[in-house]
C-alpha cells in the first residue's frame, strides 16, 4: 500500500527503531574477557570523552585525576558534569539516555542508587539486556594483535559468542614499523630490521597466525592524517607487500580510520588525541589500483566528508562507514548523513558506535537512529512530492540496508 506523506514520520520512525543493527566498529569485548569487559556506571562516567570534559574545568590536574581509583574518578566526573553544571554535552546526555532506558530517574543526588542498580546485573544478563535494548545483531570488536593483555584471551572461547565478532587491528605495523618488527621477531617471525621480501612474507605469516585464532571480519588500522598510499616509506611498503596481499588472499576488507593526531596532550591519555584532514586523492589512487579489494573508510575530519562522498561515487570498492568520534555529535551526524544520502542514495553505512563500554551501545544507537530517521523522512517527503509512490516494503528494504545489509555485504557475509 502506498505511503502518504503525513504517515512518514510514524512509519519511518517505527521501522528505524525496530531495525536490526550491525555495529561495524566498537572497542567492546565478550563477557569472558573479565577486566576488558567494561560495563556499568563507573565505566560509563570514566569514558575518555567525559574525562576531558571534566578536566577542562581545571578543578583537578590530569595527573591527580588519574591517580584516583576508578570509583573516585567517576565521583569527580559526576560532581563536575552532572551536579555543578547541566549535563548538556552529547557524551553526558548519552549517560542519561542509558539510565532512562533502564528505567532510572537520574538526578544529581542519585549516583549511589545508580551504582546499586548496576550491581544487580551479572555480566551475561547485562550483555543480553543491552543487545536487546539496542536491537543489535552483532558488534565488531577491535582486536589488537600487538596487545598482550588481550591476546592472552584469544582462542576458540574468545569467538564463541557470535554477538562479538573480531576485527584484526594492526596499527603498529603502519604507525611504528620498527617496534612492530621487533615485537614480531620476539614472537619468532623473521621480520626486519630492514624491509625485504622475506620480512613481508613473515608479516603475512604473523597476520595469518593471528587471524586463525580470531577469524576477523576485516583488518583495521587507525592512521594519522599524513597517511598516503605508496608514500615510499617502510609503512607504505608494508601496506603494499603485506597488508593488502593478505586481505586479498583471505578475501576480507581493509578498514582504514584516518585522521587521528595522537596525544597532542599526552597528559590526557586516551582523551589526548586530536584530528587533522587527510588526503582523499591518495585514497582514490589506492582504490583505483586495487579494484578487487574492498576498503571500509571513515575519516575523522569534518572537512574531509564531502570529498570522501565524491570518492565513493567513483569507487564501488570504497565503503564509507560511520560518523567517527569527534563527528559523533547530533548536528554533525545530521549534516553528514544528509550529504551522504543526497550523493550516494542508500549505498553507505551511516553509523558505527565506537562503544568502549557495553551500555554505550544503547545511547549511541538511540541517538543516531533518531537522526537517521529524520533524514529519511525528509528525503522520502521530497520523493513523494515528485509523484513517486513508496510502499512500506520499499522503506523497510532501504532501512535494512542502512543498518545491516550494507555492512554485511561489505564484509562479504
Ligand atoms: Zn574506535
């Protein structure tokens, strides 16, 4: 049956809310990874987005702050951002959206009560509740082959819970190749100290051995704005001779998250990174030279978003995903999603959560879904004005592509 323009907000809103979600990039781990499985109010409040917002008020030095226990840090964040000021920032509102979803009426004096609520949830129960609330099919983790705390958990049990799928993260290979080669040498791979055909082969063996343990859906790296395809450096060679051939051999995509300027303020730790604009022309060249490979790309700088849309129009093997980190704010998500839909139809992956704490899945998806639904309503309204007719099934097909279908296709699932 044909949808009328006045029915659009309700129909689209309901379909978007009910849409099953594939979350292409998170920093979450399954409940079996005890200390890595972050959840509950103290982890929510000590999220690095909220730490920097707290430290900005200058009431406590970063050094003194990080010397506190997690609970005391959370107390400090709560007092600064929720008691002494109104929690209007996106990251603050996110905490309140989570609490509301659990039926908690948060108020400045309710932190103890909130802590008591989370203590009642077992890790498994907690994961079940969040996955149901956010309507998630699965999330993709960030699995760092160079992090020995994490790799200690790897093996069949690590990937048993199919709600948590793996992605093999390889930043040191590209960002600090000397240290990465030394690390691999110590693990029994004959890499470096100089780049050679043997080193490239040994790097591919290292990638294969790691991939065999966690069955990654893709290889991933977070890169500085200075990244260039074939830039003549050791990193460029590693990209060309180890990483790209490995992805081709396994038929998995390469995800590049580009634009991070690491630790511009080291004292802020995880919150100390900034951003910069990258070279999209270089990404176009990479897509041109590797038509048989899928690239998942997200860029951190707002100023890169238009040229990235243009590049995606030229290269079907370039899949744009998400509004990353500093872009994950309602005003920017709206602007970027509108632009992408105008230029790419529904052939992009509008969002990923980047969640580090389990409960963040609830707010990050609720907030994004609301905006994506609004953008869809606007575009469908304009479509109906032309005399084009739409059915509920047409709309559902588009929404399913945006929230899961395009991601599954990009992953070859
Ligand atoms: Zn991330």
